[in-house]
């Protein structure tokens, strides 16, 4: 696999505190060292719409928040993700549809509704879902601090871990190429090794190109 190959779209999801952002950065560094062009991004996006969704979880709830997140996603795909893939870059996105299938469900939005809102979004070439023991995640979350009301929920880590497992199954059954990585005893660097290896293995590259 070379930097001139067709681009790829890879998403990384998981419970708050599991280490998504750190693993993504390690993955970006590994791919870059292989001479690959990498574009890192996140959801909600850095646009005004995305910032409204990111910082508005206390104001917006339920279906209104689910629609806001989905609207930001479609704009993000059109203006940033798709152009980067077409340039031949590997796009690494911190949070995507899997997170909606969890966080919006924590807000009592039915999974069928969440899926309907996101069913036209570009499918990742690889959907990575990180997991870990809820107690370990909760400890990490306390160390770094909560970023939203979802992370402040009682037993939030346990609920998110359960729902992310369900989301992984849901996406697999929907035909998404999905990689689940248990980070309970792995460092972010070790997690990144697994992700980067999956992205760069030749057989996977051919599957994504088809």
C-alpha cells in the first residue's frame, strides 16, 4: 500500500474515556511513518454546526440532538471527508455512526430512528470500535474529566460499553467492515498497532478498493 493508492475512510468509536483520540493520534503517526497521507478529523466537526452539537448537549436532547448530529455529519462528509478520500488520503475520524447508535439511544431515541437519520451517510471502509472493562473506562474518565452530560450519567461507562457492543453487532449485520479492539490491558500505542496493521494489510486494501 502506498501513498498514491485510493484513499480510505476509517472511523474510530468507543465509550468516553476508552482512549479513542489518543489511539487515533498514534495510528496517524504510524501510517505517516509508512509514507501514507493521513487526514485526521472528528465528529461533531469543527464547523459552527459541529460546535453547536458538541457543546449543546445540555440544551439539545433526544431527537433534536440526533438530527443536529446527523446534519453535521452529512455536511462533514460533503465538505471534508469525501474530498480527502478522493485526494487519496486515509481519513481517520474520531466518532461516527457507531457513536450515534449509542449516545442517541442513551437519549431514548430508538435505534431504528437513529439508523434512518444516518442511513445515507458514507459507509466507512473500516469501522473500528474500541472497548474495555467498564471499571477501567470509568477510572480513566475520572482522571481526564467528563466532556458531556453523557459521560456524567450514573453507570455511564457500563451503559456505553453495552451499547457499543450492540452497535458493533448492528453494523456488522448491516454489512460494515468492523474491527473491535479490547483496550482494557492495551496501551494506546498497542491499540494503534492493531488498527494500522488492519488498514495496511494487502488483502484488506483490496477489499476496500472493491
